[in-house]
C-alpha cells in the first residue's frame, strides 16, 4: 500500500463524509420547514 493510494482512499472517505453531513443538514432544514408549515396550518 503506497502513501498516495492511502491518501486517495482517505480523500474518497472524507468527501463521502462531507456529502453525508451536507445531506443531513438539508434534511434537518426541510423538516424544520415542514414543522413551521404545520404550525401555520394549526393557527
């Protein structure tokens, strides 16, 4: 296992990690919007 290959693997993992974090953030924002919408409908 060469150092370059190892860095490529780590880079792939970190980019996957970043995208999943971004997706989670998006999901949280969407669910917050849905909650706000439900609250508006109740009032």
